[in-house]
C-alpha cells in the first residue's frame, strides 16, 4: 500500500512514478523546467541537447535532486536524429514520454533570409521531432502505449515577424501533431502539443532587453507579465500523465491570454 493510499486518498492520475521521459533541448529554458517538473512527478529523465554536459550543470541538478541521463546530439543531422532513441533505450530500457522541445532561432528579413539557416531550423524543429516521434512510437507500441508532446508556439497560429523559418516549423509541428494523433490514438499513444506564449528565456533575451518592444508586448498580454519556465510544468504534467488519456491531437496554449485578445 502506498503512503497516499494509506491516508485514504485516491491515487493521483498525475503520478509518473516508474516512467521514463526524454526531453530534447532540456539543458536550459523551457526544456529544463519541464524536465525538472517531470522528475518531481516521479519520472526518470533523459535530456538530449547539442552541447556537451558541463560539470556545473550536472552538479546543479544533482544538488537539487534531479538526476538525468544526458545524450549529446546535434538534431540538425539526420544520423544523430536517428540515434537518440536507440541510445536512450540502451541506457534506460524503455521510453514512456517524449517531449520535443529543442529549438533554435534566427531573425532576419525574409528578402535576405539565409537559406542555410532555414534548412538548419527546419531540421531541428520539424524533421527531428518527426524522426524522434517515429522511434519513440515504435518503442511505445511494444510497451502498450506512451505520450508524445510537441512544443508549438504562438507562431503556430500567427505570422510572427522576421522569423519565417521558425514560423514555418511551428506551423508544421501542429500539423505533425494532428497527423500522428490520427494514426496512433487507437494504439494508446497520445500525441499533443503545448504552445507557449512569450516566456522569459534566453531565446527571447533580445526582446526582453529592448526598451520599446518589451513594454509593448507585456501590455498586450492580459496576464500582465511574461511567462516563466515553471509556468509550463502543469501543462506538461497533464499531457504526460493518465489524466489526459483521452486527449489526442490537441494544442494546449499557455500564453497568459495573448490569443484571447
């Protein structure tokens, strides 16, 4: 009998004890916050990121009680995209939750937009989530099911400004989410997405420091503030847990009310 049951309480449908979660782009920002939240809910965590694991980052996670497996992978490269899930399965034995969060940004007017950067952004933010989802789904089918969560954006619904590759990728990730949900829902694999609004992360550092744009953006957010990475934890726990077992192909917007304006 668990401690929860001993107190006469119903088992939590948000409990992730014994499950394995992989978060791409989980070394910082939104990905790191979601990895920490999943760990606190009981999941064993693996993080895939392009840079090597620093001693400082490893020490910080160890001190706060968030043990992780770290997989270094350049998700702009097809061979490395294909290798992430097999490397995880070799180390951890199973995969129950995949969070496709890795992202990169390049801001440039569309008339001059660098096509090499276009290819790189779509590889990381559109092709890699599809490739990893394929690998994850194969493992999940053998286990009887699983959860795949793609990270979308306000740019999945709007045109954004001078970020055409990012916008194309984020529109595409919503399409992939719905397409995979159609095929895999009956196989007990839930595919959904989270669309964050304006969050105070390194990717938005330039806007946060802009004395003109930052107040304009903040004034447009009904909540009156930018999101913090921890504001995504509730959404990722919901979509990763049994609480969302009948939720398929949805995009959960976490934006402080931006799209409601």
